């Protein structure tokens, strides 16, 4: 069995019943052809990255299904392309990692954010002074140089005065 996923954006101007009927049309189309529907995900109304048909939002649907052959993909995409209610669509063939990812996402293992618990006391935290950087070598102190003795000026010998000529 080959696994596929088709994601499409439905025009948000339609009523809620028409939007659900559009998604149900493609679910029925896939089951009629002989596919097994694994999961239908209604992602809801979301903002678009760029305007499509002068719309800035759309209702996203994702249908994950499996089929013996991929021959039905051409007919499915043709019907999505001709449908005026569908703004964009994307059909993807899933490998074993994609199937596992989707399964884990449905089970809640992926995508949920768990907050870390904060410790109640500050004493449980290591002190800043006690922490030593692991990647840096310990800093060695430079040897202290002895101070140079103060300069002592030697007395300057006065030059002998030239005797005045008479």
C-alpha cells in the first residue's frame, strides 16, 4: 500500500455547510475509487502567506489516505483543479517517516509544547561562582614583575671653567 496526503484550501466565502460538503466530496471520491482513508484533518481558517484570488485567508483540509496504486492521483488532481471552491491543493506521497510523523502527531507525541517546571528554591541552583566554564582552560595569573628602582640621578660634574685670557 502506498500512502498519500492531499492538502487543499477551500474558499472562505462559502458557508460552513458548503465548506464541509467540499471536503466530504473528495473523501467520498477517494473511498469510491478504493482508497482507505487514514485521517481527515480540518485545520480551519488560517491566514495565507500571499493573496490567492483576492482572498487573504482560507479553510485548510488535509486528507491522508492509502492506495494500492497511484493511478487515481491524476483524476483526483484534475477534479481539484476544476473545482472553483478549491483555491490551491498539494498532493504528496508519504514515505515511512512521513507516515510515522503523522501517526505520532495524531497521538499527541509531536506538536504539543510542555512547559518545564521551575524549581521553588534558589538554593537548588548552582552558584555562579562555583560554575567553571567547561570549554575554557583555567586562567593562569601572570607573574608579578618587581618594581624598578627609582632613578637616581648622578651629579653632573661641572666642566672646568676656562680661564679667562688676560
